[in-house]
C-alpha cells in the first residue's frame, strides 16, 4: 500500500510512524528527516545507555541525515520507563547541533502520552498529553479505512518474513547436496567457501528452468514447494557461483549493480531466468551488445524506461515471497545466499526493515558471509542500492 502522509504536528507523527514502519517501534529513538514540510528518511535506533555508544550511534545517524540534505529533523523517543530514552535522545540533539542541523522538535512517548523535554512553558501537564487516536489523525485515515494496522513489534515482522523451516524437506535437500559433494554447512555456503563451487553448468539448462519457476511472479506460477528436492539442491548449489549470484542480483534489481561489466552468457541466463518479471531488462544477448560503449550497455540493461521499483511492487513482492519460500525448504546453512538475494530485492524497493531482517538472519547462520556483512554495513549507513558509481552493492567480490 502506497500512501502519502502529512502529519500536522509531532504528536500526529508519533501516531503515524508505526504505520509507516509497519510495526510499533518499541523502546527506541526514531529520527525523521524533514525536507521543508515533507517527510523523508526515517531511522530507528534501539535504546542504550553507554555514553560512548550513544554518541557513536548519534554521530552515525546525523551523518546520514546531513547526507540527505535535510532542512531539519524530528527526534521521537519511545520509552517504557521514565528517562530510559534520555541518554540516546540527548546524544542525538548534540550530534545534530554539531552537524549544523536544526532539530524541529524533540518528543518523548511513554504509556500513550507524549511531551517535549525541551519545552520550558507551563502549558503542558507534567506527565504529558495523550496521543491522538489513530482514527482521529487525518494522515493515516487511509490506513485505518483499509484495515491496515502496524504489527506489535519488529520481532513480529521477523516471524512473518522468515517462516518456520520445513525440516523434513530441508533434510532431504541436504542429502542431495551431500550427493553433489557439498554439505549444507555454512563453511560451504559462506563468503569464505573452502572448495570451488559445484559445476552447476553441467546441469545448466535444468538449473535455469528451475530458477525460472522460482522467479515467476504470475498467479499461475508453479508453487516453489512443487520443485523436487534434487532441483532445490542444484538451485542452492548454483548460488555458490558468485558470478551467477551477482548476475541474478543485477538483473532483478536494475540500476543497483554494474551489470554492464558482467555482460556475457551468465547475464543472458539470468535475464532468461527472470523473463516473467515485468521490471527486468529486455533480454539482450552478448552479440547484440558487441561494440557498444559501456555506458550504452548499462542503459540497455537499466530496465523498462523510467519505471520505478514501486510501480512493480506487487510483482517484486511475489518474487521475494517465493525466494523466502525457498529458504524454508533448504538446510539452514544453504540459506544465507538466498537471504542476501531477498534482502537486495527488499533494499531495492526501499524496504530497509525487511532487508535488515534477512541480512541479520544470514549472519546469524554464517557470521563470515561477506556479502551479507557488506550489505548490512551499507544499509546501516543509509546507502541506497543505486547510490554511487555502479550501485551500492558494487565492489569486491563478496
């Protein structure tokens, strides 16, 4: 659901934020960027009390805000106990001033009430004022009318995004992986693989067909669960090939990676695998691109005109859901590359919460997974996938 919201004051913004985030922020400090009167980037930071940690969190947060060319910021602290948010909230104020940023308002929310810690007037009750009811806030009337309500916590989103594994199927897929000469351990599937990738191109036509089924967003698409366990094993094994993995990431997220530098049979194959995705570039084979300068190749592979990711949101979400279903059917150790692919899709459409959840889970399974670590660092720094030369995910082979 895409909705433009215009809260009229910080109290309304505090009510709107859970609807924008998709969940109630819980004990945290939320920093909202303002471009004049228009809301911009939203950052949520867990509370902590260590002074050095608070200062470093605030410094990083305001460095991102400054890069966004904000005209001002609003800082909303959510706390369970009186004063819990003060160390981080104060650090945010100091860091904003150090960056030359104007703090439009600083607010504390607790027990359904709000107050401004910087207000020196006698007009406000000591325990603050009640927050407005959601149905009384025009900025979220569309959400309420549609029956959309935020989840109770970020943990609830994690449970919704990452479903429980089908252990029976995962064990069977693990046996097939073992038959390929690969265990399902994280050492095999992490960034520091100890052996060369499975030569998946030996079954290239089959693997391509299986990927095509997985990346099909259409209603009539074959359910991922209908794929045989052997097929799932080959699909998982193919992601050990970083060239194939990066080609899929570049094709599925136009503009986010320097696909032009990878032109060749692998990119052609990735484009074929994603042929039912309406937002991906038209299939251009290597001989069609021969002789073109790199900038024209990149333009040719940049996707369908000026279409934004949001215009294909439902189809992207369908593919993302199918990739998540794939993780449910694989042994845990085989999932970090797929989770990184899911995260990249989410990041590409601006859903940082989902991207962060997937990357954190990938690193829980394999702390050495270099791609997930790199993407999480960039996400935490407020970098977008299309920022910078070649996109945020460009750089070292991770």
